[in-house]
């Protein structure tokens, strides 16, 4: 019973409700962007079906990550793994800078883009 009513399941339900409300308010073509902490960086939240919705979740710097396996593979996940800390320290990947609106004002943030064809073997 707890697996049906845990925080992640509730978040997925709320995410769907927000998407419907945005569409009803005239935002059918808009992309809903949601941000969550590490507790939402899990299989339940990341695998949930999301139309026109992007989920950004903070992960631990030592979290083991990987890409999805190639289409011709029987695996779901690819075997090479990497961590957010490895990406952060990778000098061959440039930092990108953008502005976001948060806390009542525009703020500059830095990020790195990790494409599917990366030097981490994925």
C-alpha cells in the first residue's frame, strides 16, 4: 500500500495535474518545467510519462549515471557509467551560461551539456 502512496507517486500525480491545468489555462503549446531535489531523482519520477513536461532533478555528485542502451541492444541501460562530478571536472566540456528567473529576479547560471555521444563511452 505504501508503494502506491509515497512521495514520488504523489509527485507524479501532481505533475500530471499541473500539466492539465496549464493546458486548460491556454498553455497547450507551452512546456512545463519542474525542478526537484534528490528525492525526485528516481525511477518513479523519471520514467513517468510526461507530455510537454521537463523534469530537472538535483542528483548527488557521486550518483552512478548512464545513458539508455542503443536501440539494437537487449539492455535498457548502457553499461558505461559516469558521475555528475566527473562531468563537472571534465575540462573538455565547456560551461554554458544562461539566465533564469528565480526568486523575483533574473539570475545567471552555469551548466554543462552532456550529449548522448560523450567521452564517457555512452
